C-alpha cells in the first residue's frame, strides 16, 4: 500500500472517530489487532458494542467506499469481533456492524456517511 493511501486511510479513521465521539459513542478500541486481522474502530453505542469498518476514498472512480466491504471482509470482521468479545468477557453484549464511508475532496473536506447495522 502506498504512503498516500495509508495516510488517507489514517485521516479517514480520525475523521470517523471524531464524528462518532461527537455523536456520543464511547471508544473501546482503535485498530484492534489479533491473529485474524484488524478492526478499525470498536465503540459503544449505549449498551451495544459496535464494530466499525472505515473506508476512505478520494474519488468514486472505482465505486463508493462502502462497496469495498464485501462478503469476505464481512466474514473476517465477524471473526475478529468474536475474538474481541471473548477476550474481553463481553460475549453477552448486543453487537452491531457498521461501515463509515469517508470521501475526501480536493478542497480538503471530508464527507461522512455512517451506515448502521449493514451486516
């Protein structure tokens, strides 16, 4: 992955986190990693644990950001979520899987779309 894409992705995650905190979510973990991979953000929305995949793009030339979260990515996130819940003793908590799509414009603005419970 190029330096530009890593920087864009990191910026998108920061914008998404800032958005979530302003909405009243509570951060549990950022960039949670285990042997199965990584989840961008894990937050609490009330009593619900929310696993969030952040997708950032600088254009829609290759589709919308959220379209990059296909079946295999969803399966991977579910597996990561299960690992997280078991490791924290949270397996009885309600869970939700969201996607936050971030579009970065050449003017430096970010457009955020929060898709709740998408898989």
